[in-house]
């Protein structure tokens, strides 16, 4: 039994079936990449796993720590150890990154405002963030800024990875984290993620860029086309996609010519 199991997951959006029976096993200590052309269902997979209300799960199960994730609210999934880095991070005016991260950490630890022993101290909070902020090339003023308010695209994505580093999830789902990043930002983000790799973390990278996989070497690559995983293999699968695209599974010329660098 894998640490994180997805079984025959079917998801509809506004009555249209997007995922048509996705199954995938992910263990802590592993990095999996899900690749596919635009409209294949990659982001639908990430949102459904995290519990977005607009994505209706019509069949299937997702197991983590003996619990069916699909029976839990999004906040319960997060407390269980699942983290989603958004493709399009939300702006939260009036809430500083410092307060946001401290509140999230306290919530994860079960701090209810009463038992101070569960609360993260200022010294511990600083210690948790110093290393990741240095790797992500963020200066100290970053924490005083409002969440994603006025951030560049690269800053938003680096902020998502900083949250991941602080919260230390067991399963991290990275939805197009590399989209909109220049080569330097991809390197900073990748270095930080690689620094978190280990036996306590499983990573699911959703992408159709191959360049991030040059920095974060996946253990497995899955090809998602038309809502189904049509191929799984090692990192060599990404290299093949770089050369051939998705023409092997194309029903239409548009799919055969899908640009691996477009945003889905």
C-alpha cells in the first residue's frame, strides 16, 4: 500500500467529465511528475485532490494515512499533511506574509489561542524561514508585504514554496509552479524543493514544461491526456515528450502540436 493512493478518480466541472478514471500511487520520498497538453485535466487533478468545491468528484477514492481524503474538508486535508501550491496564487490584501505564515503554522499545530506551548515562538518562526528565504532569494522585507499583493509572477511562486517549506507537508502538489518563471527563479525554486526532498515528503509536480525537471529529477513521470493517464515511466518519459510532444495519443492536429511551454 502506497502512502498516497489515488484510485479511479473521476471529476466533473459544470457537468462535463474532465478526469476519467485516474489512478496513481505516490510514496513519501518520491517525486512524481504529471505532464500533459492544455486541457488534459492536470489542474483539475490538483484542485480535486485539495477539495475545491467547483470540482465534483463523481467516483474514486484517495487515501492518505488510512483516511479517504475525499471525505474531508479542504482544511482537514491540509492538517492531515497535504499542500497545494497554486498555479494562480490568490492576492490577500491587508494580511502580511508574516501573520499569514504564523497563523497557518499555529493552526497546523493545533494552537487555539489558549495553550501557548503549541504556538510557534518568534525565534522558532525566524529559524524556520531563514534558510528557505535565503535559498529563494527573498529579503527580510518580504514578510511585511501583504500576501501576493503587488507581487511579480516569480515572487508569487516563490511565496508558495516558502509556505511549503514552513508547513512541511507530507504530500506536496505543485500545480504549474514553474509557469511564468524565468530561468533564475526556476533554479531558486528547484533548489529549495530539492532541499526538502527526503523520506518524509512526497511531491507531485504538475507541469508541461520539461525544464523544471532538469533541476528537480522525478522518480516517475505520468502522461495525462484527455483525463486519463496513458503512460507512466521513469524520467526518460519527459525526455521523449520534449522530442515528440503528445502526437502518439493525439486525436486532433491541435493536440499533436501542443506546445509544452504553454500555460494550461
